[in-house]
C-alpha cells in the first residue's frame, strides 16, 4: 500500500470511521507497537521548565522571541536568522514538509550528521523512520504545520558500539512561501545524558524508539485526536 493511501486511511480514521481505526491498531499491535496519547505541555512559556537539554531550551527561547516579534503569529521561514541560534547550530535541523510523504532536510547541524554518519541535507526524514511508524511520523509533522503547534519528545536511540542514549528533541513551525512546500519545522536534538557530547567520534545511529511526546500550544490549540505509536515494553 503506498504512502498516499496510508495518509487517506488516517484522514478517514479520524473523521469517524471506527472500522478503519480498528484495522490499523489491530495490525500495529500485532507487530509490537502500542498507541499512546501525547502529553499536554500547555503554552510555550509553561513548557520551558520541562526542557532537559541546553539545545532544546535555547531553541524554544529563540522561537518564543520570534513568536512575540510576530505578535503571536507563526513566524515565516524568511524571518529565521540563524545567527540568533548560534549556540544550537550543532544540534539544529530545518526540514521542508511537503504532503503527503516528503520531509526534506534543508539544514542539519554537525552533531546530527555525526550521529547518522552521513550528510542529511537533501534527505527525506521519513526514510529514517521505521516502516510501521512512517504514516504516524508524517501525521505528526503535518500536525505541527497545520494546527500549528510545537512538541517536545524524548527518544531512546541506539548506536554502534552498543551505545544507548536518551535524546530530547523539539520542533517548531515556520510558514512557507515556497511553491511545493507546505511548511517548515525548526528542530533541535540533543542527548539528555552528558555522554552524548563526550563521544568523539560519535558512534553511528542504528535505531530510535519514541518514549514520550509533549504537545505545546502556540496559541492555536493542539490536535486532540493525535496518537503516537511506541514500541510495546
């Protein structure tokens, strides 16, 4: 089944078709996955105290300044001045979201490149997501630019050399004026454990498993219907 049909099934599922929901969840649960509702983090100011890494906290503070400068409107990608995020740059990424199945890295910090062992610029983020989670990952990206809202997530990542790290990631929407791009998302991604910054050279990313997602209200509400998929314990 192609990605577009997956996207359509999810739109149908969340417009009242219990049958489609049952089919999807039943299939997923059989493969060791379970649905999980995100947590509500409140406003961006409310969420600031929840951040656990310097990079994500600095990104959130910088985005809050952009939001206030735009008088509560979602900033445009053209409003982005990377000089204001210099401290975040090794852990920063900017992706261009084009529905239904493209989430292309425009910028990727050096630490992110080290983790995956390749230059991410021009690559599709969904190619790095487990096949069972790709439609959920796409729906999460679409939610960020459409609601619009932000998120904070905690992800367990495994690396070569039998290394395991808990990572914090956060993403914020930027409006697009580019043809063929529905919106942009500005990310930061940093290890919660200090070990992440001490690994030189960094081992190569081999897998990732979402543990928690908090939705952040930027003044436009959050999508109450959204559910993640996490690996069953």
